[in-house]
C-alpha cells in the first residue's frame, strides 16, 4: 500500500512538473500570429493527426523534420503543435536551428484550436 502511494505521488508530481513546463514554453502572442496568417504545423504522427487535428493544419511528423530542407519559406510564421506540447517545443528549436526564426510553440493542438477558434470569431 505504501509503495502504491509513493508511486502515485511521484506520478502526480511528474505530471504537474511536465504540465508547468509545457505551459511555460507556449509562445506569447499566438492570437496575433494566427491572425497574421501563421501556418499551423502539427508534428504528431499521421495516425495521431487522423484521430483529430486543427482544420487547415499541416502534418509533418517530428521524425520527418530532421533535415534542413523543409517546404516552408524561411520568413513564414510557423506555429507548432502536438498532443501535449513537448514535441512542439523540440520542433521550434529544430526549425530555428535550420534558419526558420519565425517558429513558435503553440503547445497541445487541442488548446491551440481553442485559441484559433477565438481568433476566427
């Protein structure tokens, strides 16, 4: 029983730290970037994308984006998203390392979709 409580406590702590980290790394000013015509880049797998996604989002899995040639203009505003926000953080760093300096983290796709819906109203 004690071991179960310790494991449960560790899991809760891990989740809180993970969620805090994800939220803290979401880029500021997403509404303005979306209104300016930013491309939404969903870096989840094709299967995850098919299960639900933001209308109009481009799906390129993170595993396919490790090459310096990506089909976006270097000046294009890009907002990344994924299932929980961690892969999108990695993708922003990867895009910036390839010269895409207008890349921003949108976090979890379901949260970003709410922001997009606010902009589209």
